[in-house]
C-alpha cells in the first residue's frame, strides 16, 4: 500500500507570504496551472501509481486542486475533515517570517492562541492514517491525500523520523507530491 500526499496549488495567501492555515484563500492563476500539471502528471503515471481512492481537505484550495485530479483520473474524492490545514489561530494572516510566529512553530507542545498545537494536529492525522491503513491496506489499495503544507509535514512524521529543525524549515512546494510505502 502506498500513500501519495499532495499539497494544493499556489494561493493568494501563498503569493503574499501570509500564514494561511484553517482560513480560506483562493488559488491563483499559477495555482490552477500547477493543479492542471499535477493532474496530467498523475495521469501519465496512472498505471504505476494505481491510485484507487482520493481523500481531500474540505478547504476550497484543496478541493479546487483535487477537482483537476478527479476529472483526469475518473475518481471521486471523499472530503475528509481531518485533512483540514493546521489552525494557527490568531497567527492566521501574519507574515510567514514573523519572528513570533517562527518561534512558536518551533514548540510542538504549544497551542497557537485560538488554534491548535502540532500534537493536536498529529493526533487527528495519525488517527486518520491508521483508519485508512485498516480500510485500504488489506486490499493493498493506494490512496491519494490532497491537503496542505503543514498537514503534509505532519503526515511525513508518521512515516519518517524528522528533526524539529527539518519540520519547521521544510515546506513542500505547491502541488508537490510525496510518496510513502507501507
């Protein structure tokens, strides 16, 4: 069984270097183009990837990205609330390089004011991954998750040991795909 994890296309907030967790932000023209190119790439590798199920965050940027994939692969995604991007609370909308924001991200125990902690996000995502393994693993079905940057990083920690430094500095690119084999 494989999990394929995709971050949505570029958004207005991404282009402005703003923190955009649980709030909405539209795809830019570049983000729509990235989503189309990703869908075409997935089509080119359809046989080898053998994706049987898609789960998508309920946030519009992820659903819009996923729409291109659904159409080209002929699959219908299931909206999964637990794939919603991390809730940065009152830090939503600040610049990504804001020193207070950057420092707070380094502490996975701390809850963002009005939001959640990295451990809270890990709990919901790890529970989801365990459920998907149980649901699709016995039949060795490959699954695609269409989600967000921080969610993608948390998912990576489920499969690989990563340092806190890597976790806070690594950011998957828009429409970047990661593959994890069980």
